[in-house]
């Protein structure tokens, strides 16, 4: 009888754990840290992406404050709010800048990918010309390798991505400017503090003025 109760209790725990993953969750892992490496004109750029709630919460930490010096000097942390806008935070300088959803985030912020690789549908595959082309191990995780077509400012480019449980661990893009991409150096499945996804108390969030970039406001 005790064994039956123990088995039932274990089953309930497993069921509860599975039920905690939201239906629209982009990742198949609850929380962790992804360390990516990118070659920027001969210099290695390291970014760390922290995630929780199966990828519905993300925060990307990088050095240098982003492109064109935006976001301040030193280490910055970029989170995505409920409306999809990016907020770039400099914890040391106690500043925060908000970029509108679909605005000039340059793809280096905490923005989740538009494609939910954890729930890839036939419609999404067709719309993006996605094809599965094999398996490969990246950072100790067996990934599914896909090719796809992406639109880069009106030009079609080919991209290859390596996906582990909905998480992109490697990507390569080929365009008229050459081939570039990033690769995961370390993947850690672990708890992440809630403060990583929040603007610190007392820090005022300033709206970024997109008009100063003229016609590039929707970049």
C-alpha cells in the first residue's frame, strides 16, 4: 500500500512539473544561462542570456553598451517587457533606455526569437522555408539543425540554426556581406534570480528617441 501511495505521489509531482510550462513557452527548459561567442571583425564578443519560465523571461548581458554607444559604457543588461519592447539597463550607472517593440534593438537585446522552435508548425516552416538538415552536438547538447530563409532589410538571406529544446545554440547567416554568426560556449540549466528580469528600484526608464535616426526608425 505504501508503495502505491509513493508511486501516486511521484506521478503527481511529475504532472505538476509538466503543467508549470505555459502553452506558449518557447523553451523546453525552465531556466538557465546561455553563453554565446561571436566574432566581431576579429574580436570575440561574449553575451550571456539568462532565461526563466521556459523562455518567457529573458535578459541578455553584454559588454560595451550596445551599438553606437547606446545604453552607456560598460556592462549592460537588456530585458523584454510584456509588450515586446526592449529595456537596456546599465546597473552600475543606474540608467535604463526603452526601445519600442520592433524598433532599434539591433537583435542583441533580450528579445526572444520570433519563431517558436519549441512548437514548430507546418505553416511556420512553409512561411520561412525551414528545412531540417540533421543533428549536431553544440556545447554538449544534441541539437537539430535547420536551414531557413530570412529577410534582411528587403534582401533574402540564408540562415542555419542549431536548436536544443527550442533554444538556439548556434546560428550562421550568409548574405552579400559574407557569413557571420554565433556559437554557444557554455549552456547551464540552473535557477536564475527574479531580479535579473527587473528594472532596479529607483532607476528611471527613459524612452529612446527614434526620430534622431530619421528613416531608420523601424530598423
